[in-house]
């Protein structure tokens, strides 16, 4: 995890070539070297050149430090992203790195002002040159000191760029369960997502997002890596699945594989499910058994198979019943247009996820219904 920042943190000695400070300082000193001072006498121009170097180098460093942190300061992370980052990089790591970068910005600005004042009082190219060199040295060490933080911010930015952006204001179905039970296969059937399906555990290493039409709204469907439920030994992929369940789920679809062809005994899968129910009593969890073409459990749960299509319609109905009551319906005209074809722009228009003809849309609710709740938790309905 966080390979680059670890490398930077472990490194002692001259700066690494790809340490963030190297690029930032290169640009800053280059810009400073281009200073062309005005002035009628040489001593005037010497002093002015030194001043310009100090100002330009400092300002460029500060601007680049800001750029490194902008991703996090300008658009705050969603609770789901915050949890993903905390699980992967450690609790509070992001905030600590942001704080250290902020402090470095302030130190650089302070040093710059102090050096500007000192340079104004100096005479002669030697003294001025010496002051600028000393300034460059301190500036460099301020930036190098926060290399691990800058590297970590870049790692976190890359990590988040590889994760789908889940809209917290829309309903989200999180598909979870042990490895290999058929989560990705089912997500591919239920939504526009096309996750990789394979016959070995931890094929899915990160959350993946698809969409499906539910009534008139779009349901976000999150495929997750398998979880084994070992409290203390969750690998990064499992931690990601748990973050999705805790922070992104409106409804969890928990899949069990009674055929055990996934490689895990059904009893172990049941134990994890029971624990989730106990730990999250407020979270609606739909329990479904997969691979119904191979085996059936005896708990009376709905069985589905992506091979034969068995149970998929009914599963769609159950999900819709949980999600749709809260879904804000658009004004009628829009609804008619959109209802005509939901299959565009990568959204799968599944008949089994659409409103049944028996339940006519609540026409006036476009204005009066409460907006979809921002953070998924809904009371387990009916
Ligand atoms: N017979 C049968 N095999 C299935 C079914 N669903 C998934 N599989 C197989 O189970 C294995 C794991 O599927 P995958 O969707 O990758 O599981 P995940 O790890 O939970 O995402 C793959 O070999 C799938 O082809 C099903 O309904 N019936
Ligand atoms: Mg998978």
C-alpha cells in the first residue's frame, strides 16, 4: 500500500529523483533564474535581481504546494471516500499530511518575507548572492521535509481517481458476500457495470459502479470485493467492501453460495451475515442465494442463477420495493420522456427492476415527496 510514499519515507540521503520536492523546486528555481531586474545602476539591479529571485522562488513553491492539496481542499471527500481513504492509508493520515503541507506553505511565506527584508539592507553582489543561496537552501529543506506528505497526497489522489464516484444523494445497492459467490456475475446482470468474473477469490479488488433503472430513478449498483469477516485481518480489498457497506449502502444485497463452489462453507457465510445483521440493525440487507442451478439452501431464501435466469425477476422486484418508495419521482412530462427508453448512456433498463403496472406512479409526489436521503440508511421497510 502507498508504495510511493513508503519509498520516500524510507529514503535517507540525497533526494529521490521522483520525490515531489524535486519537481517543485526545479520549477521554482528556474522561474527565479529568469528574473530580469530594472534599474539605472548595477548595484540597484543586483539588489533588485536578488529580491525578484526571493519572491519568485517562494511564490512558485507556495503555488505548487497549494496545487498538491487542491483536490482535497476544493471538493471535500464524501463520507464514503473518506472511509475508503482512512481504511487504505490509515486513520487521519490524509488530514495530517494536509496540515503539514499547509504549515510548510506558511513557513515558506514567512521565510520569503524575512529574506526580502534582509536583502533590502544588503550591499554588494557577494552578500546578496550569499543571502539568496542561504534562502534557497532553507526553502529546499522546508519542501523536502514534507516529501512523504506530498507523495501520500499524490497516492491518495491516484487511488481516488481509480474509484467510481458514487453520488451520495442517489440510492445505492451494495452487493456483498464471500469471495467467488457470484457478486460480479449478478452485478453484470442487474446493472450497466461489466466487472470481471473469474473462478478465483479476490478477482474484484476495488469497488465498481453500475446503474440500473428502478421505477423512474437510477439505482447505483456497487460491486465489491469479497469479504471473509475476519475482524482484524481484513486485506485492503475487504476493507474497501466494508467501507461500501458502511458508508455507501442504501440497501445491501448479501449473496450466499449454498453450492460452496466458491470454496467457503455455507456456515461461515451465514455467520458473517448474522454478524452484519447484529452490527447494523438499521441497514436493510436483502439475503439471496446464488448459483441456484447448482444447489439450494434450506433456509427458504430466494435463490437466483445467472446461468438459468432463475429468480432474477423476483430479486429485481424486491430491490425495487425497498428502493422505489423513497425515490423522488420527476414531473410527469419528464417521466414520460425518460420512461420511453432508459437504455441510453450505459444504463441498463431492466424490466424486472421497473415499476410494476399494478402500482401506478404517485403523480403529485414530484414536489411533495422528501428528497432521497443523502446517507443511505433507510428503515427496513415492510
Ligand atoms: N453455476 C453457476 N456459476 C456461477 C453463477 N454465478 C457465478 N458463477 C460462477 O462463480 C464464479 C465466481 O463468480 P464471480 O461473479 O466472479 O464471483 P465474485 O467473486 O463474488 O464476484 C465464476 O466462475 C462464475 O462463473 C451461477 O449462477 N451459476
Ligand atoms: Mg467479483
